[in-house]
C-alpha cells in the first residue's frame, strides 16, 4: 500500500478526533465499561493517533500493540507518545508488519481491534479475513474514518459530483490489499461482521474543514491528483474546482462512517 507520512498524519489527527461519531464511541465504551484491563491491537497505527484518541475511553489498565507497515510511522509514534499524557496506565509495543499478507500472524491476547482510515483501502476478501480474525480471538472491532463517497463544498461547486465520482473510482483501485472496497468499506465490513454473529453500531464521521490551511490544501490537492489520474474531467475544470475547494468555499467536506462491532 502507498505510504502516509508522519507529517500528514499529524495534520489529520485533530480532524479525525473531532469527526468521530459519538454514538459509535459510546457503544465501545459501554461494551468495555466493567473491564479493569484491556488488550488492544491497532492496525495501520501510523503515529499512534488511535491510542491517543481512545485510551481515556477504555479501562484503566491497557496494553496496546501498534502495527504499521512503515517503520518511520512507528518511530514517530514512540516520539509522539513520549510527550503525550493520558489518564490510563498504558503498556505500548510496536510491530512493523505487512498487513496485506501477514494479518493472521498477529499473536497475543486481544480484546479490541482498532483501525482508522484503513478499511477503505482494503478489499472485501481482506475484510473477511479481518472479521474471521476478530471472531476467532473473540475481539470487538472499532473501525473509524472510513470514506463513504461524499465529497463536496459549501457553497457547492458545479463539479462536486464529478469529483466525488472519479475519486470513488480511484479509491476502488488496488491499494496493496486487492481491489479496494473504497466508499463501500463500512457497509462491506458491517455485513461481514454481522454474518459472524456481531452486533454492529454505525455513524457518520465527516471531515468538516472550515479553516484554510495546510490540512485543507493537502487534502484537496490529494483528491485532485487522484481525480486527474482517472482523466474524465478536463484540466481546466479540475483546476477551477481545486481553487474553489481551497479558498472560496466556506467549508470542505469529506464523508466517513465509523463502526463498532461487538461479539
């Protein structure tokens, strides 16, 4: 799969945090409410943002295993966590692993599997493998910031629909896990988990980006680059949309769905 730099993940983290659906988080909190300790495996951990976001919602004693394919991100996670202070007693380990091929190599106890902005890069077959892993280990699963196909500006631009359609087409390309589910990821995961006896809670978690700045600029540029690779929108139209999305629009929106599944 293509990489995500620590710098980009740092820009994205505060937007992820405020976007996550409260009802989905409440379902996770409720499931683990009576526990004294928890073992968490975080897939595609990046710089450890899920640990920082969820640790204070979970039982007092926690063991986290952060897994990422990029050693740069794992090294950055250690730096970020050294300066972060939560309210829980946390043991944290990191492991560099190719999740596309080595998902089943994850060992040790696990009560909760977390993923953030990962499912939409994966295939339906990989999601089925993940659901099998969760079921075999008796683990709950919290998957947040899953792209759902919505992209748009407020006020709207004439090309919002075409941009969203072409970006969704690009998202369905193989990202290293097989043909990606893209905007269908949350629906595919929910059904896969329900088929294995899980109860699933879902909710909206859109990025609502009002302020101009590096996150909005890089987000819009990334979408525009992906759309340009599809090649259906004329260059001038794409440039006009990009300028509107960066500077003219009052708000830029990318839709996501959060999901919590309990055994």
